[in-house]
C-alpha cells in the first residue's frame, strides 16, 4: 500500500507524540448506518497489538488490518478550522 502524508499531517502527528491509528468507525445517522475512516493520535488506552505498524516520515502509523488488505493507497492530511486541527484520510 502506498501512503502519502502531507507536511501538515506529519507536523500534527509529531506534535501529538509521533503516533496515529487509522481505523474504521461506524455510526448511525438520519440517513442510515455510516462507516468512515478515522485518524486518531490518542493511543494511550487502545489495544494496537493487531494493527500493522508502518514508520514513515518520522511518524508511526497503526493501520487496521482490514484497511491494509482492501486499500491500495492512502493520503493523510491535517486540516485546520479556527484553532482546531484534525487529521483526515482518503483511501483508494
């Protein structure tokens, strides 16, 4: 799998400890059940033993095995909204 991280994403992940997990999250909404990709730097209380770990651009990415199996490329960016920053992943 090809992974690209923008400089903003690398800076964001490094500022939060240098590690991020990429997961699928499911939730119900008014339009039905939805699944989205989540990129989270809060790993303190998470069991990541089954995740595939990739070191790239000075950060560690913990990838959900199902994502690795079904994804050919991943682009991770950090978006800023006022004083909030959030990581976003796009998959193919």
